[in-house]
C-alpha cells in the first residue's frame, strides 16, 4: 500500500510540475490514436476523418485540463493542510 501511495505521489508531483507538457502529450496521443482509428474506416471522406480526430483530441484535452485542475486543487488543499 505504501508503494502505491509513493508511486501516486511521484506521478502527482510530475504532473504538477509539467502541466502543459502533460496536456500536450495527451492531446498529441489522442489525435494520433483517433486518426489511426478513423483511417481504418474506409467509407469516410478524409476531411471527415480529420474533423473527427480533432474533435476526439479536443474532448481528451478538456478531460486532461479537468484532471490537471483536480490535481492542482488537491495539491493546494494538501499544502494548506500541512501548514
């Protein structure tokens, strides 16, 4: 249990220090995965595939930003509790 908490704390610390990098990487992986998925569907136009990929990546980015906000809130709450 202590090892899991330590791993969670190290991930949380990294995300707090690299928020924009985390969101950017999630966006890039989201759009790459969505393009790869959409390219496997032959009955769609290329423009529609790109639009769908962009929409999926935007949704993933919003989720990542919400996650970063939760991490920031948790970090602020814990730092105030320590004081």
